[in-house]
């Protein structure tokens, strides 16, 4: 039996399909995309950027620069903790949407996304702050 759609209407549609590199949403270096398939219907949901080794190299270099030169390593543990807690709060504020997207992407029953995957992700960030 198929579960009803998330509250507030139909199935969510992913709106961000690019790569997040160096704080910016970018297309893959080669410009390629690939379809994300709804496992329930076997129909395409959307097209997302297809990262290559070149994209990974760019992302890793950007992450290294951000870690070495950005504000994170200069922050106190307390400041970093505040940011991680804020991230957990944002996940919690968008939990229903994230659960619906998780279910859409992998075909898992919405019950498990709502009651396990998303809440455990939130708990993960809060746990490691302590």
C-alpha cells in the first residue's frame, strides 16, 4: 500500500540540482547531468549535475582552503557548537520536507524517513556538539 503524499499537497520537487562547491551552486565541469529516478514509478524526478573527478578535485581544494584560511579553525569550540546546533535547528524546521525528499529519492516508506532518518540526523549534530 502506497503512503499518502506529505501534508500540504503532492510530492515535493527538488529545486537544487547543481553541485555545491566553494559556497556556490555550480554545474559540473563537463556540463553533464543524470536523471534521478523515482523508485516507486521508475519515472525521472529531475536531472542533477554529474560530478567527475575534476569536480571532486575542485571541491576538495575549496574545502581545504576554507578550512585552512576560513573562520572555522579560528572559532572556539563553543562558537562551532552554536553553528552545529543552528544547523540541527534548521534541519528540524524543515524535517517534513526533508523526509518527503528522502522518501522520494530512495523509495523508503515515509514513516521511516519521518521517524528515523531525519530525526537521527538532527540528533547526530546535537550529540557531537556536546
